């Protein structure tokens, strides 16, 4: 498994875990911290798509009182579109 795929899997699992009350706080910490930005950069998710992801789940973050920011543009040679993330997530279930 490539590192980019592993980073994508971490993000997708964190999205899925947002609906588990016991795991939710850890996921909020992930998305509001540096870890999401690092994984997103490794996965090739550009800043614009990072913002889209964060906006989709912003209600969870706002409820926790945490602010979120997207990372800087970084090219690791693997571009992933947000629409691909949704397809991969649906295919893995």
C-alpha cells in the first residue's frame, strides 16, 4: 500500500468514526489539528478540497468549539479529487 493510500484511509476512517460517540472527540482533534493537514498533503488533497472536507463536517467541529484550518498546497505527486474520496469510501463498505 502506498503512503498516499494510507493517508487517504486515515482520513476516511476518521470521517466514519465521527458518527461513533466514543471516537468522535479523537476525530475532532484529528481534523482540527496538524494531523489532518499532514495526511491530506501526503494524500495529494489540495487546500481547496481540504476546506471542502472540513466544511462538510464543520458542525462537529463547531459543536466542540474548535476552529479548523486547511494546510498549505503541497504536491506529493498524487492528486485525489473529493469526488474520488466519496467513491472509494462507498466502495469499501
